């Protein structure tokens, strides 16, 4: 770290400290001061995890050199994505233009796109808008590598099935026809075609798929690992070398047996573990699925009610939690003590956070919710219609917002009656100017924070800020 960087950090600390003092003049609250200082220390630590100050300075220098509004994180050692937010320079239905540049020569090495996602292991998803004789514009999607080369071109109208964060490091699921799912590797080659897969993405390096009517496990090269000699009524995805299989007896029994299967095809029955066959067969309700989260599978049978199961056969029974909740379904595990139950209410679902004793700590009820992203899940409160976050400890985070986005790199965008700002996983706003709000979050070129930077809109002007709220690009 050179002297200039040290000076910059000292100024940042002093500016933040001055802001704290100014904001606390009327509070005279020592606990608040300590809390804010602790939050500052945490925010600095998280910032240094996701952004290299030296690389940010290089990216800013490149933006000036290339006369563009944004330069993304360095890809490999020679390339970076550059973004221009001045769409009038090119025929495009979006107001942004993206290309991959060689950072040494400043020469573009990719086609022009309207959007490029962050790179994961050398591959990114790109969207191009192509004009047809100046009359119509069609949207084309492709996968590109860090050399700017197209490794796979999607047929018109078809695209990737899941966001890149879901298939990082594994084969990519694509739709090549409306009813056809294939998996391609990072060279753009199909490794598994027309697969009737049991899940859309690979878990633990493997995937179950139908193979001429038999249940076969395939690896990431598309090679057969093994085929089960006897079929199961349901097969779950693999985690840490094992998966669960469920088999409904043919003798009319209403209890399905549970087995664990390793990656060599060895099958072991879990003694004394059963799930309800009727519940297992349901396909139109949330509780139809065997859910896995945080090392726990959660299931149901009539004698015990809802329970969570570990791959070693140990389980936690939530019998008390289900009392008086016959029509409720166990939807999501928060941790080994807390979970979310839901009740169908017309076309809506009402969610309730419940513990293993059937209690409702925090009295958290929700009418809408997201997924856990970075161990934080947004939800809409049943009581006031405001949005909050739920952490893995079952704590409600936030002051109640009009709109929220998922967490990325430790921060989430939230909107109150004055505009958009950002909070950490404790609900704290760590911007140097705590009163600063942004008028909008534009349809972004980059989704969420990437390399410590995110795109915002301020009174019609679009630019990029860092984790402190400072304008760094655009």
C-alpha cells in the first residue's frame, strides 16, 4: 500500500468519524456511538474482501483512457468489460453498450452487447439487440469467454435457464427448444442432450436423468456414473457425496421408506425413517417437495408430523409446531430450531416463523418472500405491508421499506419514501452521507454489487458508486 492509498484511507476514516459526530450531536447516546463504530469496522472489513483498491484505481484509469462510463473487474490478467451509458452511439433498444476490451492495448475483443453478466470461471452470459433493417429489433443471447469469443449462441427466443450464480463451476442448462433441455460445458459443447433431468442444475458435480426409462446418474462430463438397478419413487439431489431416495412400497403401504445413496451407487436404508406416501406424491403444493437447506431435509409423516432429517439418519421432530396447523405446510428451514410454515389463502401464501416448540418468536408473519441469498431473505410483513429481511438466526432486520433487493457482496438496496439506499446484514446504512438517496435503480448493466461497485440513478443521471456511496464511475 503506497502513501497515497494510506492518505486516502485516513481521510475516509476521518470523514466517516466527522459524520458520526455530526449525526450524534443531539442523541448524546454512547451505545449508539459504539454501535456505529462497530458497524464501520465491519463495513471496512467487508469492503476489503470484495474490492482491491489498486484494481479499482486501474479500472478508473482505464475508463478515462477508453472514454467509457464503467470498467468492470479485471478478467484473468488482460481483459475487462467496459460499459457506455450513452446509447445514442449505437442502435440499441437499451441505453447501454457493453464490450470486452484488452486492458493493455485498449482494443475491443468482443462484439457489442446490451448487457454482459459478471464472469464466473471464465464464462459470462451476454445479451445483444440486433436491428432488422432499422424496423425491428430482436434479442439474441449467447455465452462468451474471457477472450470475448462466443462459445455458444442460443437459438432465437431461447436462453439460459438459471442465473450464473446457480451454475458456477458446473455444466450450463440451456433450452434449445421449448421442451428440450441440454447441458453444455464451457467450450460450448453439449455434454448431455435431451435430458429428462430430475433437477435443472448439477449438484455436487452430478445430476439424475432419465436414461431409456431407467434412473441414471451423470457427471459433469456427461458420462454415466451408474444406473440404479431398482427405481425409486423420488430421488433428491446430491449433497456432500450422498442423496436421499424415497420408495413407496407396492403392497399398498402408506409409508414410503427412505434410503441414502452414495456416488458409487451403494444404497442403504435409513432404519425407522418414513415419509407419508400421499404427501410424497403431491405435485401441486409447496410441501410436495423434499426440501434441502443448511444440511437438513424436511419431511412429513402422519405419526410424527413435520421433521428435519440429516443424511446420517438423525432427525428433529416438529410435532408441537404442527399442532393446530393441519392445513399448514413446512416450507423452509431457517436453522435447526426455526423454520417457515405457510398456509394457502386463496391465491396467496401466508408465512409464519415457528420454532420447534410451536412458538412464534418475534411474531413474524409474511405475505411474500424471497430466497435466502447470502443468508438473508427478504419478506413482506403481514402486519404493515413493509419489507424486511430475515437472517439465519431468525432475526428481523431493517426498519420497514417500500421495496428491497437481494443482498450482493454484503449489501442490499432498499427504498423508503425518500428513495433508494443500501444497508448491511445488520440493517445499518454505512454511506458517508447517511441522508443520501437515489431516485431509481435503473435496469442495470450489472446486477447488484460487482467488485464493490453498483449502478444507480440520481435525478435522471446514471452512474456507479462504491460501498461508501461515492461516485467512482460515470
